[in-house]
């Protein structure tokens, strides 16, 4: 059974920084990509950033150079460095991984971690 465990959320002032981490455990044979999504109250879940197993990154337009996704594939861990945070970045942040498990690629989600940007 594969589990994703996130950490690093919290309360931060506008302009501040946070680093989110997400580690997968279980019988994992490989990975296709890792990603971070977020969902604010009353809004749809949206993609923030994605990184492939070969290190190719993609960012949502609203990131505008403020966030950085990175990974340690050998540890099945993905990070999201959040900088220059704005109140509108307040949301639950979820990690997602497409992993090779039991002879097929499957999608797995973390439980979410709250990021609150407020003075």
C-alpha cells in the first residue's frame, strides 16, 4: 500500500516563505511525475507545479517565478518552495504522484497541508 505524507504548511505573513515536503512510502517500482495542487475555499482544485521523473518542470501562470518544485526521486519525495507569498495563495496544498505500483502507473494523493498567508 502506498502512502503520501505531506509536511511544511502553516501560517506566514505576506511576502514570507514556506517549504512543503511530500514523501511516498510503500512498494513503489518507479515514478512518472510528481505535482502540487491547491484548493482554496469555494474554488476548484488547481495545478500549481509539476516535475517529471527526468526533472522537467511546469508551473501554473499565477506562480510567476515565486514557487520552485524539486524532487529526490530516490527518496520518492517532492518539495515545493513557496516564496513571496500573497494572501491569495492561502489554500490547502496537495501533493500528487503518478507511481509505478503493481505493474501499472497509478495516481496517489497526499492528505493536504494548509497554507495560510495573513498579517
